[in-house]
C-alpha cells in the first residue's frame, strides 16, 4: 500500500533532520501521503504521525466513514462533531508530546498558534523541502495516473473543439469542456478560454465575450485522474488564420520544440526556459513572453520542478512537467502551446498527442 510506504519514508527522512513527528493538513501533501484528503471548509482536519505512535487522522464526523474506508488499515481515524469542535480532541493528542513537530509551510497561522498553545513541550519546524523531495519524482503508479489523466483530457478537449463555433461565449465553451470531462470520468476539470484580445491576459477567467470568426482562441485545460493532473493548452482559430497569427504561432511552436529537445536526464530545468526564450527573443518578441516556460505536474497542477530561469535543479527520471511558451500582445491577441513531458532514463516522453495546428479545421482532421 503506497500510503504506508510514503508515510514511513516521510518519518524516516524527518528523523534524519531531527524531527520527531509530522502534522499534515488536508490538501496536496495529504493526498500524496494517504491517497486521500478531505475538504476542510471551516472544520479542521489533520494527520499526526511519528513520536512512536500509530498515525492518527483527525476528521469531522461527516468525513469519518470515508476516511476509515480509505486509510483505516494503517491509520487511527478519530472524528469530532459540530457540537464539540476539534480542539479538545486535538489537545488530547498533542498535549503530552515533546520534541520537534514538522509542519507544512502553508499551515494557517491561526491553526499553528492553536496547536502550539496546546502543546507547550513541542518545537515546530517546516518540512516542505522533505515533502518536495519525495513528490518531485513520480513512481510508476503516479505516472500511470498522469497518463490516464492526459488521455481523458485530450479526448475532452477534442470533443469540446468539435462543438466550438462562432457566436458561442467563452463561458459556453468552458461549460462544454466541463460536461465532456465529467462524462469521460475526469475529476476536478478546469479551463481557461480566451478569445481575441482576451488571450493577451494569460490568467483571465472565461467571460461572456462572444467568440468571432478568425479570432485566435487560447484553450488551456486541466483535470485529474485519481488525484493526478494533466494540463494542456492549444491555440486555435475559427476560420482562416491571418499572417500575423500564423507567424506568432509558428514561433511559439518552434520555441516549445526547442525546449523539449533540450530536455533530458540531468539537464538543469532553467536550460529549457532559456531555449524557449532564446527562440522568441531572436524573433524580437522576448518582452511579450511574460511567464516561465513550465511547471511540474502531480497532485498539484503547479509544483516542482518549475521550468524557469534560475532553477538549476537537474531533471531526473520520474519528473513530469509542462512546456508552455507563449506570446502576448496587449489588446490584440495571445498564443500559447502546452504539452506534458515525462523524464525517463536518458530521454523524455511527450504524453500530449493532441494536434498542434492553428486552424481548427486542421486540428479536427
């Protein structure tokens, strides 16, 4: 069972840094360690492990049955009701502990201070570096989950593109993608649909803007399969691309190819960013490439390794990341392409097979 192994590995690595136990909150790290997480809303939950005790997962009562089913074989699951709240139970668990407790850097300050107040003999330290070290290189099961997420995502995107036509709004395209994704078995689909001048704003949420013939449309979509992400972007035109649209598209496409061809085992992450940026800069458009070239994929849609200048982390087998250069001309248009790459021994594999053409008609052939 992956959860048993990963939790044991975390505790072993933590002890090597003088940490006696760990407290993990719901989210990506809990998902990675337990293959399970909960939505907290206003009700806290946490995993407490180490100190020579059986790992304990504290959850609201309404999540108890699900938690027992998921992790009951190797974790003690304890719950609390709304009438009592979590803090008396938390005090029972931590008040007698002494030593060093490792916590995540994103732990809310109010939660941290409450636990600190109930555990006077504990010291606290951040263990993000250990968690990242564990998560950054995926095992075969994680890679399989990414591959299936990628397969579902590409099919959902193709189905959505076949439904795309002038007169639809960006939000209608978004809803179409969500419907197609869920019908294909996806979890947590998300997308950006940016047409015409909206595409010059890379993180603009889909609007009520109508999509017109001959506009460039950036379609950036992501989803998970069993907790693991795929994230793909295509730029397409309804109708005949203009010379400017085609020129910019070709530059971005070549920049992406340059970065992918640079990738390989032990290559620094920043080398890929430099390769993509060099191509775009040579065309006199460097100032319009306004973000990093990529990011890691796993239980989070953005995680290590970040493909950016200054990141000298060598690529290692099992790393999964995006390569997504772009050009954004304010008030006019944007172009971006995004593929997903897996590092294997002495090489890389591109899991994205979705056609890479600007014309929608050619994409759907």
